[in-house]
C-alpha cells in the first residue's frame, strides 16, 4: 500500500473573510433600517456568531483551508503528536520504533529551541515535524491580534527552520485547534497548511489510558488524523501511546505519513 497523497494548501486569499464580513454588516444595517431592531439585532448577533464559530471550531474553513482527513479508503491513519519536544520524546520515539510506526510531531518552537537534540532525533528516525506555535498560549491563542499572531507563526517558523536547515516544514496546527481571522495571512506568508484532526482522546488532560483510547477508537475510520500529546502533567502519555498503538494494530490500522503534492 502506498501512503495517501494530499494537496498541500496554504491559504491563498487570507482577507476574503474581511470583505465578506464587511458586506454582511452593510446588509445588517439595511435590515435594521428596513425592519427595525427586532430583526436587525438578531441579524447582527448571527453575523458575529459565525465569526466566533469559525474561530473556535477546529475544522472550520471559514478563514482558510484545513486538512482534517487523509484521502484514502484503506485502514490508514495519520498519527500526530502535539506539544513537544519534552521529556517524553525519547520514550515516544523508542515506542514508535518498536511498532514500526511513523508519526508527525507538532512541536512548540521555544521547546524545540531548548531541546534541539530531540528535534533532530525525531527527523533522523524518520518522523515528520509540524509547527505548533511559538510558546503554546493555550488560553489566549484564539483571541490574539495580528502582531501577536505573527510572532506565534512567523517568528516561530523562522526558529524551526533555523534548527532544521533544509527541512520542508509544511504543516501547522493551531493551539487547541482554534484559528482566528488573523491566522491565515501568516500561514500564507510561511507556506504552511493548517491541520486539524478526526479522532482525539483528550490525553493532554485525561490520565486514564483506557478512557483516552476508547475515545479515539470512536473517531477512527480510514484516513483519520489522530491527535495525541506528549509531556502532559499527569505523566501517562507514553503509557497511553503504547495502548493506542496496540489497539490500532489489533484493529488493522496502519499509521502513515501523507505524501505531499
């Protein structure tokens, strides 16, 4: 079986949302003037709710393309691991090697700069690297303004490329999956395509491996993008990964890295 080929799609028109939003507000003004506030106010709230939904829903394409599934009918999944490098990384790599599995590590630039040896090991052992912000501001990423978002994407992109000269950095995952209207411009400038997920078990906060794996299993299907983490405070990410890999094998799923065109 060949790994599925995906189209690498950085945003091409990152400001389309702005023109559409402006047009919607002109329409709201017309509705308000024509039918009064009883109709105009709900229309205003609805237009703002759409923007809010587009920011918070990880698979939303309102502000630009997002990959949430691989184009395959085979029992193949893309295993992705967020938030490293961390103290878990060596054990994760050994575990993946033991199962002959390849994954993509979505790394935080400041953590990569602090552990460049681990970043290099990930690549040397045949795994992929994705971009996962400068310093992982989990509570604030969704509401960052243009300049702060630029630091999280452009400055971090520069850091990762300096640490991995010549490496084809292509993928970006928004912190907590939330990408606001200011994200797309910087992704376009860096040539990065956004990646969401299909199956997750909330292993960044859930400490019980069986619970995490059961949640992931409910989201499995051919082409699923599986979201996992490393370095969580509960300290059980490696144990959870071991259980997940065994379960994927039992279900007949193969972990693949997508081929880009």
